[in-house]
C-alpha cells in the first residue's frame, strides 16, 4: 500500500490508495478494533451461511424419507445459497471492508457473474416452491400426480438455466454493453469491482425481482385463505374422522406452507431494499453512497443464512435429521431409512 495526497491535500488529509497508481481507488481506513469487529461479523455470517445450507444439503440427500419433490427444490435452493457463501462472501467481505478489489479484473467479472446467478436462482426457486405449496394446500387430491420428482427436476433445471442465460447476456456479451453504452456507469479508478449498473439494467433487475415476488405474494395469500377455511371446516367436523381426510390438505402440508411463507417474507425483506435502490440509483445518476450500497447488499446476502435457521425452528423432522447426522454421521446406512415424520 502506498500513501498519497488525495483531493483534500490542502487540508493536510492523508489518503491511502488501493494500488500504487495515480488512478487508483481510495482505500477506506478503519480503526483496528472496528475493522476486526467487521471482519469477525462477516466471517460469522459466512460461516452460518455455509454450515447451515451444507446441513440442509446433507440432510435431504442422506435421508430417503426426504426425497420428495418439495424437498428437492429446497435442496437446490440450499445448494445455491451454499455456493454463494463459499465462493462469493469471502471476497465480498474484503471488498466491502477495504473498499478495494485485490483479485484481478478477470475474477471480478466472474465474481459478478456468479453473484448475480446465485441470487436470481434463489428467487426462481422460491417462486416454484410457492407454486408447489399452492397446489399441495388448495388441490391436495391431485397434488401427488401433478408434482412428481420429474416435475421438480424440471423446475430445478429452469430455476438454474434462466438465471444463467439472463446473467450471461447482460454481463458477458459486448453487444449489450455497446447497445446501451450511454447508460453505463463508468468506474473511475483502478481497484474497484462493483456490479455494472445502468438504467436498463436497473429497470430489468427490478422487473425480474418484482414479478416473481408478486406471484409469490398472490399465491401465499391464496394459500393462507384456503388453509384457514380448511382448518375451520376440519374443526367443525372433528367428530367425523373418516371424512376429515377428504376435507383438504393435511396439517403437515399447511404447516409447511406457513413455514415457506415465512421464508418468502424474509427474502422480500432482505432483497427489496437493495433491488429498489438499484433501480432508483440508476435513474438518479448513482447518488447512493458506497457505504450504504455495501450495507444493502450485505443485508441481501443475509437471506442466504436465514433459510436453515427457519427450518431449524419450524421443522421437527429437520431437527431430528440434524441430530442423527451429528451423532451417527452420514456414512451410517441404517439412519438413511429412518422415518423422520413419525
């Protein structure tokens, strides 16, 4: 690191640069205690994200009772969050705290690509999960035939392929960049690696976030309305146990819908501020301070650590499976056939 006189040299301010170059970005200076505290907080968040989603992947993969269409979608969602925690968050930590990118332009482009891919994959999976839960609660008799393992695999394929195609077009092709060149935000210094925002990208980013979220909100309103009607009907007919089985979705299905509704709500809470800022910022000539931008993007990253915590507090089968994995390991074949729902 080198020190040089910045714009406030006349006032005696000493500024640290990211690189020994005249066009280098400025590095943010923190007191040692503050910097250590931020690094520890980011490391803890990354650790929770990685270990939590790794547990979800291991649990669903190991136990045969969990090989259901909805759990396959949860497995794919956890895999996206796990890859985000492993490959993105450590480098984003350094970038956010140091205000410098030390890992090269090539990896900056790859980092941006994967960051966008994993985040879009999450929202597509949550949208498909909402569709699955709507059918399970509102049309329980036809649900087993309409949502098979094959259908879940198709959803998973689409949930990864569409975000990959979208991200590839807007981040990896020169034609798009040339077509909207007058919108592009120029990065004025060496040592910066931020998402490439322009007016078109900001609007499209908001659209691709808003419409799946709108679909999820409508579906879950419908789910909770139907589930409440079913619960009242079941309560009124509690004496007729034989008929109760045909009233509607089971208590387990309704509880699963509520749990996943919480997961969708947390996703909206985490991602909506960043997505709205992306659109507004591109329309108002990028007025968001870098510190605020980093806070919003880390608030969005935090969502990847939330889903496993939601499962722990909501699903008894998940807690039971985690206990078996931690006590017997994943190489004990007899535990893979345990009935976790008993």
